[in-house]
């Protein structure tokens, strides 16, 4: 199995070397004792201490014991040899893998718990970010063979120990046929910590995690003041996408000055993916309105009495209210690369409820290079896609997105709380490697079926 970085760091192999020596010594001790007692029993007739039928039977029994003791010695020797060889193999693989990680992290890169190379949260220009992303991808290609070697070293030790035990009848040829319940689970190889066969090919998984991390990591920020005195902050992400925050002093329909914060999300090509507006009405209601590229709009209103109503307005369809007991409000927001998106609550309902001007403004004030930020549009869009597409029991909803996307427990593993699942497919080509949020913004309305 391929261990995670955390698991590998906790592994020490000294016990293998010391254990191999101890095992050999004990095996030799068992054989020496059996040889000695058999020899003494055979000597008894000569010294006239014991003779006859009983002595012959005893000598025969001790002879059998000596042969069994020789098997114990051979087993201990084989296990010891496997452990000693495994010690050197595992130690060499661990040193090579962690040594390479240390080299990468001495520069502008980081390596995640599942051996995915990402960029450090440092300030960088667009040109530097593009250059580092290209280097990042090359370093991942170099790191993967060392990761596989670590897994092979672990498997080779396990196979060698099992082979030695099997030779002397100490392992079931087919654990599933054993009369002892649970033996199959105990003897089955442990799964790898790296998602090798979880429906998402390793390289696609790594690319998805790298791209998502770059899409939510701020590379630099710029601030400016518009012609009407409106403060604008632009957060440029490592992957070239950006989020533009504009603090407006008023909005259409209000007869008095009330702040409104606008967040516009753009993909690396400059295409607007989503626009989020948060404001308070003259009546005291707090509104969060998110419009995606495909014109799907999600609007949540918290009234002065504390009641919250959330509606979806898909382009070309009737509005739909999301019930307060919907899975949408308990769905985990997207987290990737081991980092929680700052200013995004752990539940999408909290995102909608708390995305009011002063809360979001505080988040913008705290934005700086290296910060992780996704924002309400990403978290809400993820929850909507998972709840209304992946988890929908309606055949027509599945048919509407057939050929456009494949999901298993949610794209990017949102429903499972981890990044692992079937790769997204759009227009006949995999979107893993393109900017997934941008794709989501253009396809969201297809998921809202009824």
C-alpha cells in the first residue's frame, strides 16, 4: 500500500532489523534445544539409564520434535531475512521520497498529505505563477515514481512475510474459505492512502487537487477606488483566475444609502463565472443573491423576524424554493488540498445566511497573498450540483445531464467530504485539468430538475 505522508512519517523501521535478529536467535534456540534433548534421549541406552520399548518411543517422539524445530528455525530464518531485506528496502524508499519532498519544499512548492505537489502560499505575479505551475506539474511527474517505489517496498515486505508463512502452513491459501470469521479482513492487504482505484485515475486526481488548490489560493491583491468612490479589491488567484470585490454605497431600489458588496468571479480566461451581491433592504431584510454564468440565480433572504427563505431561479424555468429541511443546508462546503476555504462556512446554509455585507467585507479586508478563499458562489454551487444532480432520484434530472457529467457521491467528492470520485466530463472531454468552477457555473442550471 502507498502510505500518506503523515502515516509514512510515523513509520520507524528499526524494529524490523532488531526483530529479524531476535527472531533468528529464538529460532536457533528452539532448534538447539530440540537437537539437544533428542541426543540425550538417544544416549540413555548406552549409559544404561533407560532402555526398551518406551525409550525407543520417546526417542522417536523427540526425533519428530527435532524435525519440527528445524522447521521453526527455517521459518524464523525466512521471516528474519524478509524483515531485514524489508528494512533496507523501506528505509531506502522512505529516505528517497521524503528527501525529494524536502528539496521541493525548500523552494516555492508544498507536498500534500497524499503526495500532491502544490504552490506555496506566497506572493507572486501572474508570470511567476504560470512559470511555477509548469514546474509544479513536472515535479509531480518526478515525485510519483518515488511514491510508487514506497508502495512497492511495503508490498514486497508483506508478500515476502506471507510467502514464508504460507510455506509452513501458517497462512490460509484462501482466507475467505477459512472457518474463522474475520480472517479475510485481517489478512487482506490494507488499501492505499492514495486514491489509486477509487474511480478516479491517480494522475487525474492529482491534477484536480493541484488545480483546485491553485484556484482558491490568493497570489496577490490590488485595491483601487472607482469614479464614484467605490472601493474595489481584486484577488488574483494562483491559477490566473480572479475575484473582484466592489463595495457600493447604495443599490437600485433603495431610497437611502445602504452598503452592498459585489463579488465577481472570473476564470483564467477572463470569463465571468458568477456574481454575488449581498445587501440589506430598506425593510431590514438581508439578501444574498448569486448569479452564475448560465444565468441560474440563487437568492437567500433573511427577514427581520429571523425567517430565512432561499430560492433557485434557473434560466428558462420556474423559480423553486429550497425547503429548510433540504440536504442543501446540511451539505458540506467544498474543501480541497487539506485546506478549508476561508470565509466559507462548513455548511452551505451557513454560507448563505452569513454572506451579508459586513461579514463579507471583513473577509475581503483579510484577503492577502497565500489566503485560501472560494466564496459563497463556489460553496453554494457545489452544494446545488451535488444535491440536485448527483443525489437526485429523478430520472429526468439524470437524463438532462447524461453525457455532460458523471458523478459518484458528488463532484470533487463534496458529498463524501473528500476529493475522490468519478472525473467530470463535459462536451465529451474531461474537465479535470480545466477550471472546474468555471465549468460548474456554465452547467449548474441543468442540475435543477423537477
